[in-house]
C-alpha cells in the first residue's frame, strides 16, 4: 500500500501471503482457461474445414480480411507508442515518485507495475487479434453454408463468434490469475490495478477507433448507395461496401471483445483488491478463493453452453442464441451454488453474484423489448417514418430515453441488494458484495461475447452472399441470421453497459479502499462516503457528469468528419470510373481508397477522446484531491450509464426499424418511410456502435486511473 508520512510516499507491504489453497484455485482457473483455448483451436479448425468454392466470395472475403488486418496493425502500432509513453509515466510515479527514495532499492516495484500494465495491453490485444482472425474466415464459410440451409450457416456463424468469446474470457482469467500470483509474491496491489488499467486503456482506444472506422464506412455506404442511388445495401458497385464489412470486424468483433475483456478484468480486479483488505487472513483467503472459483465456473458454463448450441426445429436463430444463454446461466447458478456448499463459501456473497447475473439477464430482456422488430417500439418508429425523418428521430429518441429507466433501476437494485446482503458479514463487505455482483453479471461473458461476435460475422456473410450472387433463397436465410444478429448485438450492448455500471461502482469501492489504507497510515480519518453538500465533492460531481457527453461528442464528430471525406470519394468514383454506376461487367470500384480513408480517419480521431478522459481525471484529482475525485467518479458513472444506455438502445431501435421496413412492412424498400428510416439509422449508427459502447470503457478507465493515482491525489492535491 502507499502511505504518506510527512507527505512522502512510502511503499508498505500488504497482508496477503502466498497460500496454497488460493494457488490451487488460481491453477484451476488457469486450467479452465487452457481448456477453453483447446476448444477454441478445435472450433477454428472445424470452421476452416467447412466447404467454400465461390471465387467471387473468396475474392471479396480476401479484401475484407486484408483491410481488417491492415487497420488492426496500424491501430496497434499507434497504441503501442501510447502505451510506451504511459509506461514511462507509471515508472516515474508508481508506486511512488522515484525522487523520494533510492531508485536502486525500489526499481523492482516500479518495473513490476509497468510490466503489469504492458501485459494488460498485450492480453487485450491478443484477444482482439484472435477475434479478427476467425471472424474473417467464418464470414466466408457462413455465407457458403447458407447454400446448404440455415442450420449449418447458423452453426458456422455462432462457432466463429464463440472463438472470440472463449478467447477473451480465457485470456482475462489467465492474465488475472498470473498477475495475482505475482501480487501475492510481492504483496503489491498496484500490480493488479496496473494490469486492469492496461486492458482498459487498450480497450478504450480499440473501441473508439473501431467504432469510428465502422460507422464512417456504414454511414457513407448507406447515404450514397441506399438514399441517393437506391442500390442494395451490399451492392459490389458501392466503393464503400468492403470498408463497411471491414468495419464490422474491427468495431463489433475486436472493439466489443476488448470492451468486455476490460470489464471482466476490472470486475475481478476490484473484487480481489477489496478482498485483500477484508477481515482476518482466513476471510481474505476464502473471499479470494470464491472470486477465482466463480470466474472459472462461469467460463466452464459458457464452454458447455457453446458446445450444446444448436438451432431447433423452428429454425429460429434468435431462439437458439437465447436458449444457449439461458442454459449457460442455469449451469453457472447450479455449479456456483454447489461450489459454495462444498467449499463453505458465504451464501450471502453467492446471493450477491446471483443477483448481478439475474439483473444482467433482465437488462437483456428490456433491451430486446426496445430493439426487437417484433415489438411495438421498433414498429411504432417504423410507422412514424412515413411522416418523414424528423418523426423517425423524435420517436427514436423518445423510446431510447424510456429504455434507460428499467436498466438503471436494475443496476441500482443489484448494487443496493448486493450491498445489504453482504453488510452483515462485516466492515467493507457491502462494497465487496457489489463487486461480486459485477463478477456474477460477467460470469457468462464468454457466451455473451459469442452472441455479440456472431452478429458481425453473419452481417458480413449476408453481404458476401449478395456480392457472390448466391440467389434469393440464400439471401433470405442470410437475412434471417442477420436479423437475429442485430437483435442479439443490441442485447449484448445493454448487458455490457450494465456490467460496466456494477464494475465501476465496485472500482469506486477499490478507490476508497486504497485511499483509506493510506489515510490510516497518516492518522487521517477514513472515507466512508462522499457528501455532495461538500463543495469539493460537488465540484468533482459536476465535472465528472459532463465528461461522458464531451467524450461522446468528440467521437461522433470524428465519424461525421470522416464520413464526409468518404462520401466525396464515393461520388468521385461513381463520376470518374466509366460503367461503375451502371454495373458494367469487369468494372471494379477502388475499394482500397475507402478503406484507407476510414483507417486514417479512425487513427487520427481515436487518441484525442481517450486522452481527454484521462487528462481531466488527473486534473480534477490534483486540484481537488480524493474528495473531488469521489464526486468526479460518481458523476461520471451516473451520467455515463445514462448516455450509454440511451445511445445504444436508440441506435439499435433505429437500425431494426429500417430492417423492419426493408422486410416489406410500412411501404418496404424504396418508400419514403424507408428513406426516413435510413436517415434514422445513420444517426443511430455512431450512437450504438461508436459513442455508446465506448462510454463503458471510459468510465472504467477513469475509475482505474483514480485507484492507481489515489495516493498521489491525497499527497499532492492543491485543495485538500
């Protein structure tokens, strides 16, 4: 821990020691992770063996793969440079400023936190790379499998997504397990926070960059193709069509995978940091064992649920995806209850984790109601579109705001219920209960990511089927799979936001835990809460509440600027390439030009928004100290959750309203309602795929920065 006699920062060893029982549970978690990676290898080989012989699909699939890998390479190079700068900052200031002591005596501690931060980046990056690698193979196989029927096509798409899901959770459990073994050996809790911060910082930029890329291409392709020229969504004449498909992979596969990797790591980190300071050594041991046991059971449950996933006789892909999720949920509840009984864990803590999981499922159901095209909100927005785009926007915004309340109530009930369930266990257990509620909600994240990654894979497959000329019957099957993917993607975004909400509340507890140990060493009063009447707390609260809005605006403006550049390029190609607009045989658009515009624009725009969130956190902390930071985090959490839920749900609602019309309802394709719905979808795209989901990571990042820097804020703030 970091404490401050005479405002000098000194590193004090914690109370956690290397315990064989804890090591056993960590090794068990690592074993489940390795089992997941073995299953991932089998899934990957199974997908690669599926037949594909259409040369046009192979050619277009190659363009998509090359574009995605090119973007990922350039993005990772930029992020590696950023990580290098941050690593230098961490080395200088953590666990204490290097000028306060003889560096020769403390260099190991400084290097340890830097290495933990770098490993967090590396593990998150590897998970994204694995997802892109399989998604750009599975999209081709899924398109070709649709010739045989909807069931084999569904299986290709879902198993492709499952590779991403299991890789993300396997990597997070493996990374946290190894980081905790080092933490126990060195008794340095900053290692855990550093690892989590590494995962979060990469996720923040990966989600922002991927979101800007994908929505730049999607908006441009829709506006010129659908609205201006009236050509189909995935018409190969459109120069932006390949960039659009590339964007699905870098945004919805790599980006969302990094986002949920970050949430999973942050939830476990918060729980482990708090567990290390609860009660006696025996209590610490039991609580730590429980965290790793529940995380391992969650991954095992997801693995079994994925293996059993099949489409039933009704040929309903949405039902198949939901059934797999419910099976995984049931398995986790049963196995975690058995583990609680066998190892004599606390039933109150089990109840907190169960409450979190059930609220996560509830948030998914609410999101489904507001975004599913079989429900009234989507259909009402589609009907409103008959009166023009203004009514599309107004109705979509209204339903988006309405959708926020049930989810926010769910998060609040989960946090409150978990707190009061665990308070009787002793001091600090209330906040620990909230952290375990987040761990419970994220326990089935392997299945959730599998469902989410399925969406862009089948979306790409639908486009490839159209470009490959596979016929109307195949397109109908692909459309059915794509529709299910859109619905499930909306649900997983709601789930991710809810999980982020509980995670950052738990991280607020971790921040208080870190600061309180330092305050105790100084003989100062501990923090039991933050009084909003306190001017410093209120100062931080107001600024923190504004950050998600500014962060979102920066990303949406980035999409706007980039899309305008791409629209000009699409117009240029249609005007200057003879026969392109008419679809003359042998005339091919310059797809690479649009990919380059999306790539360079996304790289240019991804850094400022992330830096803004980190820098303003540091400014508030060094100006107002830990009280202002408590208010800042609180305002950031509440405002961030509200905006994230609103943008994610309204965006999904507009998207499915458009698809509802395209299915032949309310005038069908080409009607005035359809054109208005496309405008609504254009507004919703950066809402649901760029700004909204990125807020999850933003609030996690600033919470981790606060926990890492809490000691420095206490020692060096201007107002104390």
